């Protein structure tokens, strides 16, 4: 099952929520599914939802925008390991297990070769 993961300042997963057939609304207001204390967030900032086999993110007319991997997003498909920035809060979308950024950085192969994720190679 897909997950939306809240990251702490170190890139570690702090909290995570299952993304099912019910949309998840994120913001700082009382009427959201995921409430985050961040003055940079709108009361209803963005929504993650499923449409068929696809998962999408939609900005809910937030004042600071929703950013997906460094690009402003109004509505777009999500892929495994996409990074989401809303206000000063960072999230990751995972279609598999969410692991900490630090976990990926510490992996090594034979002869202490550092293993990086495909996103870090470019």
C-alpha cells in the first residue's frame, strides 16, 4: 500500500499514513486528515488521492504552493520516492516501504562502495 511520509529535519521518516481510496488532505487547519503545525502551510494545502492505479497530488490553491521534486505542482501523478515540499514541511510519497534518507546514504557495497539511489545519480 502506498504511503505519505512526513520527514523530520534529518530526512528521517517521522510519521506515515496509508494512501487508500479515500483522499488525504494535508494542512494546518482543523478540517484536514493530516494536520501539521507549520505557518507556511495553508489550512487546506494539498491532497493526495488515488485514481484507478495512479496516485496523484493536487494543490488546493495554497498561498505558498506545493512543490514536487523542486517543481511547482498544481495536479500531477506521484511516483515512488517523490519528494513533496509544502511550507517548510517535507514529505515523501512511497509505493513501497518508506525508509529514511539517512538509511540510503549509509548503504555500501563491496570494497566500501557507496550505494546511492537513482535520484542521487544525476
